[in-house]
């Protein structure tokens, strides 16, 4: 896609701006009667409509007719790239076989690894595209993409190169993450520590050198990797200048979240079993809590993440789809947003902040994305709604009118 003309100015008028600017006290950071001025790929300013400077502005005028504008949505935890589906395993789970048992029998993640390894870079893009398009149609302008279904040097790199191709296609911003520590591959069965050696000594240095990922993730659970193994992965990542994050406290408490915080992590994800000490550490180090209600729902978990504890400790809360074929098989951030309200008790305002301002922080992009403020990238959405809560409440219908990515306007619906 062509980049937006760097000089061209756009005036977005007659909109209610849900800025999510923390400096604005109103719910949703609302600004009424303001003009959003875009130049090229950036938000140049947000000025009162009565400001004399507005008259002097020239450019393309977009009349929003009183509609709401939000920042572009950011899906900060996805496994977008994989082949096939695991509906047969889901059927088994519905019949009572636990997820961990399926994993122990060689199903689960390893099932998807076998399917995914058979594809090359271009084919991986092809199978991921329908999922990407579904997210974009809901207003996603930035997403994280994890590897983790390759589990060898060659196959993890192929997945990350496929993610790079998606980024280069230019319809969305991509934050690529190395998730080699997702499961122990069959070649290393019974030798998890040797596989961690491979991740630490070969994969991380190579991925850092080729700049194929920004961050390194690890799945810290008894069915995946122990805390000492994850710590080795996170330490190596930091040594190579990469950000860290983790799948932690989802099915048990391993204190992964507290350890991530001490590694200066971007985020700790899942967190159903998070305790107060680790929440406090996250607050101190600015580690974002990424809640993943889709996995909670599909696994029919009972233990909810401690939302009140996160609020009391002032830990920033983001949420994401966790799109993956096993535990969260749906390409819909809006569904995850709805689940977060209904299942976890977040407010619609927290949820919308959680896929904009806080999700941007969870991807190390808090300075560049996530709010409608001067200097940020011009990624925003125009909604045909009376109130922002409608975006979260009403499923199965799209009220998205325009999706703007880096200043390029895409008309979504009439
Ligand atoms: N994210 C993951 O990576 C695992 N659970 C989760 O919430 C499982 C992914 C899978 O089963 O393929
Ligand atoms: Fe995940």
C-alpha cells in the first residue's frame, strides 16, 4: 500500500473524540467540539473547533456527523500464524478430556507444530491472512504476532519471516515476538533444558541479529517450562537488547509475573493466579497486565484474574484476543472485549483503554500509539454509535465506518 502523502492535511470535524488521553478527566478521555488535524501519517494537533487557527487550516475535510472516534485497536497478544485447527481436540475437551492431558498425549501445541512446520514463509502468510482481515475489519491497526509453532531454529525463523511479510504488506503495524519457549519439541522430548540451551545460545542471538522479533515470550506452566527455564530465556533476551513478556499464572502460580516485572517486562499475560506481591512488583516496574478472557472462556476455567487487585495496585490493564487454534480459536478482538466485561467485570471504558492506550504500552509503543493526542501515529476509527459502550456490547454487527491507518482512510461501511 502507498504511504499517506507526508504533506497532506486532513481535518476530522464534528466528531466526539474518545482520546484516552490520561490528562483528560472525562470518561473515555472525551473531547467534544474539537478538530483532529492529521498531517501525513501523524496526528498534528487536536484543537477546539472554535480556535482561530482552525480557519487557517486547509486540507481534506471529513465530517463525522457527530460520530465517535477512538484510537485504532491494538491486539497485543496473538498467535496469528498457524496452520489448521484443533476442533477435534475441542470436541474431546467438551467430552471431558483436560487440555493438559491432550498436551501430554502429544496433541495440543505439538499438533499445530506438526501442521505448521510443513508450510513455507509465503504459505504461512496465506493461511494467516483471513484471520488478519477479520481483525482489521473490526478496527485493529496494530497487532502482536508470536512464533511458537515452529520450535526449531529453521521453523521459528520461518514463522517470524512470515510475520515480517505481513508487516511489509502495510495494512497493519506488527510487533513480532519469539515464542520458542512455547512447548518442548518432539526432538527434545524429556530434554527440556537442552532445548532451552538452543533457545538461549542460538535462537535468541540469531533473531536479535536479524531483527526478526522485538520481544521474547515464554510459557511458564508445569505443562510447558519451569520458572528457572523461563528466567534463562528472559535473561538472554535482555542481554540481546530484546523486550520480554510471558504466559504466566494462567493455570497455576509459578511467580512468573513477578519475575517478568524484575526483568523490566513489557507485559505479563493471563494472570488468573496472580498474587498481591507479584501485582505490586508489576506496578513498580510498569509491567502491563494483559488479560486473555478468550482462553479463560474456552478452557472453562473457574479462577478469574484478580482485577480488583490490579486496580488497587494501579497496574495498567490491557486485553487481547490470544488468537490461537487451541485455547482461543477466534479472530475477534471485540469478542474478547465483551468477554472481559461479562466474565472478568471490567468496565467498557477499561476495555476500550485496554485495547488502545494500555495495549500500546504492552507493546512498548506507549509513546507512539494508543491515544488521540498530538504527535501520535494517525491510527483511528470512526464509529457509527451513540456511545462507546455500544462497541463492546453489541456483537455480530459492525458499527465501524472508517478505519484510518497511518493517515490512510479506509471506508468500512455505509
Ligand atoms: N496461549 C498459548 O500459547 C497457549 N495458551 C494460551 O493462552 C496454548 C496455545 C495452543 O494451545 O495452541
Ligand atoms: Fe497465548
